[in-house]
């Protein structure tokens, strides 16, 4: 993430699919840490769809167009032993 942030600061703000997949892989590899704390991810729709498809549904991130999300909403992934989608694209999360 530090490298991506450095590129963003330098003006290279265009994320490509490989960068997004790499970030999702790091999140997947950190499940044991993430299940012990809260983690807020603020993102655009493409990354949110990739994250949900890969982490929760076990699908390839390249299929992100299969999942439709409104332009604004809150999704919650809970991680115990495996990630679980608590709610998807809610306007009024609890």
C-alpha cells in the first residue's frame, strides 16, 4: 500500500487491475489480523465489487462486472473463520 500511495502522491493516480488484485490479495492474506479488529475501506465501486467477489464469494476479480452496486452505499464484510457479507450496498446500515 505504501508504494501505491507514493505513486498517487507523485501524480500516478491511475490504478490498474493488477494493482487492485494485488491489494485484494494482501487483504485476503491478512484475515487472521483483520478478524480481530474493525477495518474501514473507502473505495470506488470497481474495487468494492472486486473485494466482495474475491473475498466473500471466492470468484475471480475479473468478473467484477457481474456484481452491481449503486454509486453510494455501505457494504459490510464480517470476518470470523471465513468472510461473510453482513449487508450489501445499504443506504441505511445498522
